[in-house]
């Protein structure tokens, strides 16, 4: 009986180690977060803030949105004291870090007049800031994507939202090449019309969110995949392509000259 009581006393006397170990673990996490906040972009900062909020349970202590990287603080904990290092994000721009790279979304209301793909003077200032902050030192592939809302578009130059979204993405691409010397081989352009909304097209506010230009700076596996696609396209020979079937009324294909290449019926390339 005495031996059992002595055993229980020894076990109870060691319980302070549990509290001590928990405190050390929390302090370690705190210092890691504080060191990690020495970042140079809002995108990295948002990832760190989200992880800190999850670990330390600070609730809605901080919200970061794309208008100049503004911060609204509230609640308790360490989050209200953290500040983003990057203050160069222009108004109307949102920057997010994803698994495939950095996604920069710009409202077309800032960049273009309604129904047009001509860059405004304000647009050029915005793109200049985006370039200096996020693209200047980028050595990976960059995708530029145009999006519209679901309201029909019809004009002589832009018969539909497909042409308008592609034209706007192309305008940004041309500006980056002509004004900032971005390597054209790094760039790809696409228009998505109203097929990739970020909000329902049920209010003017939501439609404004959907009218946007996205600049996607690829990294990791996504960048390697794009490189592989480009290499495959560059190394594909014309003789490797599938011949086009002849159209009704086409002349029969002539036999290739000796030592020459293959003549493809229809020649639709």
C-alpha cells in the first residue's frame, strides 16, 4: 500500500513537465512566426498570417485585401501587431499565393474603358507597379488571362466577350513586352469571356469582381509543365502532324520530288 502511494506521488510530481513542454512548444511557434514575417510580398505575408491565425486561434484578428495591402486589425493575440512588408500593390489589385505560383488579379474597371481593350493612363501606372513589384525579377512563365462578366458584348471590333477578354489580355501582354522588355517566350495570353467567374453575376458589385485581368506567375510543377509544353511545340516537325483529309474538288496530291519531303494532301497548315 505504501509503495503504491509513493508511486502515485512520484507520477504527480512530474506533471509540471507537461505544462512546461506545452509552453516551450508555443514559444517556439511564436518565434518562428515572428522570423517568418520578414517577407517582401503581400502574398507571402497572407500565407503566414493565415497559418498564425490557425495555430494561435486569434479569430478574425486581421484581414488583408487588395487595395494597397491594407490591414484591419481586431481581436487579440500577436496578429494585430504584424504589418505587411509590401505597400506597392496598387488599388483594385489582389495578390494571392497558390500552389502553382503567384496570382495577381486586377479590376478591368481601373484598366480599360467600358467595352474597350485600350489601356488607360491609370492602367499603365498600375501595370508599371505590378511589374516592378512582382514581375521584374521573374524568370518563370507568366500567364495573362482576361475575364468579363456575363452581360452580352456586341460591337464591330468585339463581337462577343471572347474577343473582348482576349483583346484586353493581349493589351497587357503587349505593354509588358514593349515598355518593360519582358521576354515574349515567358508570356502566354488567353481570354475566358464569362466562363470563369469569381462571384455570381447577380449584382453590379459581383459583376465588377468578374471583370478582371489575371497575371499568373507560375512556379514549381506548373512552370515545369508549361516548359515541357513549349519544348514539345518547338520540336514538333511538320511531318509529325496528322495529315488533313482532302476536301471535295481538291487536286490529287503530287508525288514528292526525289530527295524531297512529304506532300500532305489538302495542305491545311
